[in-house]
């Protein structure tokens, strides 16, 4: 299995893609950050969250980028929130607008 990190800086946009080459297709996830006139877009496959966090750190360390530690913290929070939401959904803990109060688990 091969993992690749691609960072493509450009005027007004930063793009990071972390793809792990396998025979099985996976759904890509995406995080984005709008900062003034700039847009940072991060695409990754489920299971590559550690690599995307490493990319945030590398970009925040790079003084030539307009991506700072606050930006890394905001995106890390988004990533964590997405993971918690996915876990809640898998466990059946996420409230759904379609459920009536009678269908909701008793602990909610």
C-alpha cells in the first residue's frame, strides 16, 4: 500500500490530497478553510486522518505559507467533529430529524 501527500500551493488556494493506493475504492472526505481571499482544500480517504493532521502541522511550520497554527487548530477541530459524528451515527446515537420521539432511544 502506498501513501502520497500532495501539496499544491498557488495564488489564493492551497490543496492537500492524501490518497492511499489500494485495490479497493474508498470514499474521499474533504475539509476546507476559507481565509480571506484564500481557500485551503484538504481531501483524504477514511483511515488517513493521521496523515492529514501531519499535513496541517507541516503547513503551519512553513513560514512561506499563509497557513498558521490557528488554521491547523480549526481544521483539526472539523476533522475531530466529523469523526465523532460518524461514530455516533454508526452507534445509532446521532439524533435524526426523521425519528419521532417514540423512536428515540430512552437515554436521549
